[in-house]
C-alpha cells in the first residue's frame, strides 16, 4: 500500500454502524464515499476501520466491504478500551501499510508511530455538562485530552469549535484544520412523508424540528414556545423527528406537537420539502447539519444564536436566543407570519448551503493527510 504516490490512510468508520449514527455517522459515510476516488487520483488509498460486523451490515451502513478492515472486537468495546487503556493496538500488518490514521470521532485508535488525525466535532460536554450522563462526560473528557496530547492534526468543523480547542485546551492554531461539513440532498420520498404525516394526524402546514432527542437540542423550550404562540401561528403542528437519545428531552407534549421518531433519509427530506418552517434552537452545536439541510431545501429556518450556528447560517436563517422561551416563541411567530422574511430566507438558504459540499470536505481532509504524510 504505502510507499509510492499519495498517502494510505486508515479512517475509523464505526460510527456509521452505530444504533444512532447521528451527525457523525453522516460525516463518516460521506468521507467513505468521497475519499477513495480522491485518494486514487493522488496515488494513495483509504482503508475503513470498524469493529466486528457481518459484510452485509457493513454494506447496509453505506461502507464498501472491500475497503473495510474489520477488527476483532465489537466497536463498542474498542471505543471504550482505546480511550481508557489505549488497547488493543491496530494490527502490525495494517499499520505497516498506512501512512496516516484518522479518528473520525473521539474513539481514537492507537496509531503507533503513524501520524494521528482526530476530528473533534464539538465540545458540548464541556459547555453543557448537565446535558450528558456522568459516564458520558468522563469518557469525552478523557478522550479529548488524549486527542490533544497525541494528534498531529485536529480537524474542527467550525471556527467556533477551533476556538474552543484553543481556549479550553490550549491547542495551538497551527495544529487545527477547520474543515466544514457538507450537504447532499437525496431523492425525497414525498409520498412516504405524506403518509407519515397522515398517521400523525398532521393535515396542514407544520413546523419541523430535526435532531436526536436529548437535552442539548433544547426541545423542551421549543415545545413550550410553540405552545405559547400556537394560536397566533398560521399552522397547527410542530413535528419532532429524530431518534431517542437520553434524558427527559421533551417532557409533556401539548396537543399540537407530534413525535415522529427516527425516519429514513428519503422520508426526512420529504418532510423538509413539505414543512412550512424548520426550528433548530439548539443550545450548542459544533456544526449543525439539520440547519444546513433545511437551508438547502429553501425552508425558512429558525436557529439558536450560539456556538457555530451563526457562522453556518450567515444571513440565511432567523437567529434567536435559545436560552429564552419567549425569544423562541417570538421567532416562531415572525418566521411563520412575516412574508417578506420568509421570501428572503427561501432565496438565501439554498445559496448559502451551496457553499458546503461533502466533496469539498473530502478535499480539505485529504489535504490535511498530505501535509502529514
């Protein structure tokens, strides 16, 4: 493998096979799709690293089994022991063939003498420790300290996350590559989305909220804000889409709020295309893929004015203080009734989102590998 042309890189891909892949899973599958042809153009290659799975499971997750190196232990065991005791090591024959190892999350494998690249998606566990279980906070803290100590390059998806690394962990700017994430709109399954809305008894215009159901997504305040102004809105429902996370993320649901659960990507994008507006008042995001997806669909969107969301949104979203229920409520009313604002956001969103592509993410990630190799 290594020894001629461009670098050969081992890229961890276990998150794509997780029960709740989330935004990191999208990131991993996008890299798995876009990096290999880029590597071949430069005379290098990509090996995807996962725990033990069946080839069918690997393929179903969007990974190429022919490019995937399955390690002997299950992924959940590797994630824990890699961070805790730096074991097990990657096989010697594999390390000998690689020039760089890329941990796409904080589950970082021991890379031996090979340069280690680590993607740090966010530092939410530091900013909002109350939004994480105690064991989760401890794992993230230990993993990030290892990443800061061992990585030759840290990849951050936003200036906000790069700033956090400098301010909270003293990471020198020269060690950080800011590589924004991207968006690609799959074919939307509008009929399936319409059937889902019928089952939920959503028959008119609605506000859509997308994300894992966990405290950091601020869904309690969003639901409370919707309940406050529902009578003043030209719609009747708030639809929450996303897998269950942990904690009491939502609480009691008023009459107009519906939980759709996790849905396939084509159905999700069908919902985006049908939505009257999207609400994303997250307390903290390292990037915020649902915001980008909503803008790409040209849906008027409300977002929190914290962390990375303002730099991602630019002037293509309505930003509000996510810590104040009344600010979210006022934003919802304005977003759904101010026709001039809605027209401006519908035009600005796709233009803004077009700046963020997964192919560009892959090119900038490959450039980080080449600088090390």
